[in-house]
């Protein structure tokens, strides 16, 4: 994905108030890109490069798009289900379906520079899988590059779990690794309430893709 395509995705998400708000979307993007960079610096991402990093950032911006709906290009309004009342599984599916529908007739910026098959597939599946307990493949939407898609979605799963839209407490994440495991050391501003446990739970896809155990731990600073 290119920088201009990421900006187009960000602009699209903005018309829907990023689903759960700008702060959450941009914090998830910050955490996700930091995790990507630190994993890459440790040579753990194999063939992934800057294009996949951009796709990850775009997915961070738009992962909650299905919780809001723009009407007639006017102000974004909340969908009838509402973000707070929806289960994560249905939120992910709604965001996937909304984004897929938009990409059928994309905004002008994406018509001028369309997403290629790999980027489109990774973007859609990162959005679909970011909060699902049992990620599945949609029959009419094949995965083009399984490894890169699962890494991008896997990082997004962890980053999104660490940031609560209602109560942000995570400051940043430090990645440490050995030949046997990867540790995500999470620094917080206040005592977390489930974010660490949820991120550990959702690290399953990334752990499987990278072939290493992942431990998510809070850093207790004196």
C-alpha cells in the first residue's frame, strides 16, 4: 500500500468518525506500527516491508468503520446497533461488510490509485479478524497472501485489545525476543482492567504466524 492510499483510507474512516473515534483509531495505529517496527528490527517478519506496514496503519484507522454509517455523504451517524451494545464478533463482521461494500465503488482517491489484490485482501481480513475469537475465511473473498495477512491482522488484534476506547491506559509497548519466545512489555498510565489479558488472548494469530510463543506483560515501574 502507498502513502496516498493510506491517506485515502484515513479520510474514508474520518467520514464515519473512525467508528469508535479518532483517538482510539490513531492510538491503535501508533501501537500497531510500533509493534511492527520492533518485530521487523528483530528479523521476525520475513518478507514484510513498508507496504505491509502501511496496510497495517490503514487497517488500524478503519477497523471500526462498521459501527457507524455515513448517510448521503453527510455527517456520520451511529448505526442502529451502536458500538457499545455490539459484540466484538458482529462489530468485526459489520466493519468488514461495510468496507467491502465501499471498495466496490471506492472514493475518488482510491479510484485513481486502486488497491492491489494483496493489499485489499490483507486490509479486509485485518478488519474482519481483529476481534474475532474464531477467525474465518469468507467464501467469495479469497486470501491472496496468507502469511502477510495473518501477521497484519495478528498485530492489529494485539494493538486493538490494548487500547480501550472508553478508558485508555496503555502508553506504549516494548518488544523483546529470544529464539524461543517474544515478550510484549506494556507500559501504562493507570492500572489496566483486562487489556493485558485480552491482548494475550488475541496474540494467538500472530504467535501462530511467527511460530513463536508470545507473552504480553505489564511493566511495573517504580
